[in-house]
């Protein structure tokens, strides 16, 4: 089951923007970008990983070979927000 756009958290939107910039992302990469780019003072890698896992569980991202490298397969933002 996919996520409805209104069910996305603000961090999910940021992660989806990172997918727009890069083909694949890891929790470590996303956490560093959150801390550097978006002035998130305290966001743990574990929380970022949870959000990526959630996107994967809802068939929006795929964990490539179970390595923690995620690829976006279906953008839950819908056509209006899909910049790809």
C-alpha cells in the first residue's frame, strides 16, 4: 500500500528532494544533508533510516541488495510535485 501525499512528514519531503538530486541515497548521506543544508539541529541517522525504511515498506523506495542504499521507485508526492 502506498502513502497518500498528506501522510508524508516534513522529513519525508526532504528525503524525496534528495532523491531528485541523486539517483540513490543512504541514511548517512541524508542525515548529513539535513544537518548541513536544512538547519536540523538534531536528527539521528536512525530516524532518517526509519523514514527510508517506511518509504520502502510502502513501495516508494527500494533498498538495493539490502545495503542501505535506497533508490526511489514511486514518488508519493504525486504528479504535481514530481520534478523528475
